[in-house]
C-alpha cells in the first residue's frame, strides 16, 4: 500500500506531466526512486531512477543527470 508521501509524489508527478515540466518530473522521479529503494523495492526504484535520468537529460538538468548517471552506473544499470 502506498504511503501518504508516495501518494503525494504520484499526484505531483501527474501535475508535472500535465504541465510538461521535465525538470520537475526528473526531480520527482528521483524522489520516488529513493522512497522505493528505501522500501526495498529495487526494480521499481531503478525504473524510477532511469525515468528521472531520461527527464533530466531532456530538460538539460546537467547536475541531476550526472548524479543519476553515477547512481545507475554504480549499480551496473548504465554503461
């Protein structure tokens, strides 16, 4: 079952998608990934980290993209 924080992130993600705010989408996916990872939902977490990475690249958020790329590489999920 989703926690209140997870539900709030989901609502924020939907809103950011509606506004096509790619920078915010990337940040929210990263936050959601961190929650998933903390809950032990590894595959879900890395799906979300990957989504965050893609949106960070699309939005030109170089610092966030670099952070996410490092995270994915450290886990063998990015070459």
